[in-house]
């Protein structure tokens, strides 16, 4: 399998990317946007399996993450949705693709939806995986899921959030209970997921600025983000993916299903937030079939 890595110059920085497969086969290439904000491409690496169907798959590390330029001293205001939209458009232009499909997972799905509502002419298909349409809905869902945790775990989380000690070992251990239920149910955590989590620990700049200390304690700049009122602008074929045990609960995904005109939704019954890992073969097959349909 042909694999090419490179960097796209972006402002005064660099965006790392990798192309698996051949961009020039005539098939619709797929760009994969990872989550976080603040993760790396590692945990969504399984989508490279789609290159076996003959289409190129492009992974990249968003600015501030992974192999792309890190900016630990940047201001909180620097880390804006508009920054990552500009970076994605820059990558598309750098690759020189005349048409493409876009898959975003979690925050990457939010970013991809933001990209799609702007109706770029070369974007032909969209996959929104495990993503909320509104962070108000996300926070409400997280609160509900937290209330189902053991009472002692809830007490630990509340105490450390109140005292600002969310970096403590006790808080992290309690958070792992939530993560094992609603983020990745494959235990022990697979190496590719562990690498992305470790990358956040090594440089939490973006994650803390835009999200917060954990998936369920959102105090960053995305706290009140919503795309609900703009979703009818997405006119291309769209696939929604979520898991039965997902922290992106049905209520957080429902606006996409209700307001995007050409949409279908697949819920993976044995998965939480990472069907591409928890039910890898079935998830990849679902995306492959969707993209095949878009090329008919």
C-alpha cells in the first residue's frame, strides 16, 4: 500500500498529514479529522482500512497536536473554531484534490459540520461520527451519564471539580470509570487510543483551552457551541455514526438527523464513543458502503 507523509505550511506553522493509498485513482479520497480538540490522529488510525477499497485516506494532526506545530504559549483566544476551519481548507488546497469526502470523529465531527455548512464545492460526502450538534446537549447528556455512575465515583468527581484539583490521581481514576463506560469499552485501552490520551497529557494546551479537564467537565471555549440552526445548509449526502453506550447520546446527535436533508444514521449496538475501534470491521464496512453509494 502506497503511504506518503508530509507537511502543509499553514500561516507560520506546519500541519502534518499522511496519505494512505493513491490520490489519483479517480475515487473519492477521504479526509479524517480527529477529535479532542487536542487529540491526535492515532486513535482514528483504523479508518486507513478504507484504503483497501481503492480510495486514498488522509489523516492529519491538527495544529497544536501530534506531529504538527505545538504552541503551548498561545493565548486562549487563539484556539478558535475558525483557526481549525482555516487549517482544514489549507490542507485541502495543499493536497490539490478536486473533490473529497470528509469524516470527523467527536470534535472532528463538529469541525467537519462547520466546514460543510460553508458548502465548499469540492466536498461531496460527509461522515459525522460520535459528535454532538450542540455542547449544551452534550453537557446535559454528560450530567445524566454521570448520575448513573457509582455514588462514590460521583462524589470524587464533584469534590475535585469544586476545588480545582482535577489534575489529581484520584480524579483521574474516577474519570476512568466514565471513560470505560462511554468513551472506549475495549479494555485495556488499545495502544492507539493510549497514544492519543498520552499526547493530551504531554501537551494539554488545546484540550484545556477549548474543552476542559475531561470529556464530561466542559469549561473551555466550546462550552456553548452549537450548529443546530445552520444544519439545513448541509446539502451533501451525510452519514451519522454513534454507539449505543456513546457519550454522544442520541439526544445530542438527533438535530443532525432532523435537519440535514440527505442523511442516514447508524448506531453500533456494542460500542460507545469509538465504534471504529470497538466494532472496527462493521464500522469500516458501513463507511465504505456509504462512500460507494456516493460515487454511483
